[in-house]
């Protein structure tokens, strides 16, 4: 009997962690069904950046995704600042300035999204989804200036990854 009592908390813990792991798997399966080009494996890899994602519920996953996006937006903004400091061409500098602005807005909007998710209210969720929609547009806006100039963007790789990551954050948040 004592053995059964000792094992009971372990069984409950395993059931909870399996259940939460399936929350992550279900979220990534749902995402992959909507955006197969990015896919399930990329979604799982995205969440592996935060060890807490394996045990998170849906709202926790959304909060983690937004936290990852905020860090990525800040990192990209820093990279843009370094590129701007060394750029001599005025047209490319103008493009980088535009990119700087949209990524600064992305940083702000991830903050709005985080607050919306944390509120746990329908209005907060709607605010988060709207903010993440803006964040998702940042890479395209940045890339457009370089395309208009007919030059390769020095941020092409980062913008492509950011777009994928933003679509995951938006998908998971919209599913709340």
C-alpha cells in the first residue's frame, strides 16, 4: 500500500508532462497543417529554444513564442544598427533605416502581445494577435526596400527566419 502511495505522485507527474508535451506537439501539428512550407519540425525546433515549452500549456506556449520573438527582434535591430554604422551608400542606408524602424516597432509589438497574453482575457488575446500580425509583417517591409533597389538584402536570412518564427507565434496565440 505504501508503495502505491509513493508511486501515485509519480504517475500524476508523468501524466501531466505527457499531456503538456502533447500540447506542444498538437500546437506544432496545427501550425504545420496551416503553413506546411515551414512545418512541424521547424516549429518544434523553434520551441526548443526555451526548455519550459515542453511542459507549457497553450497560453504558456504563446508567451514563450512571444518572448522568443522579442529576443529575435532585438537581436535583428542590433544587427541593423551595426550595418547602418558601416554603410556608405545612401540608398542602402535608407533601406536599413526603414528596417531599423520596423524592427523597433516589432520589439514594441512583442511587448504588447506579451501583455495581452498575460492578461488571459479575450480582449488581451485579440490585442496580442493584432500585435503579432504587425510583427509578422516586419521582414517583408524590410526586404521590400532592397528589392525596390534591385540589390540583395544583407538581412535576407534573418528576415526569412524571423518571418517563420513570427508565423509560429501568431498561430499559437491565435489558437488560444
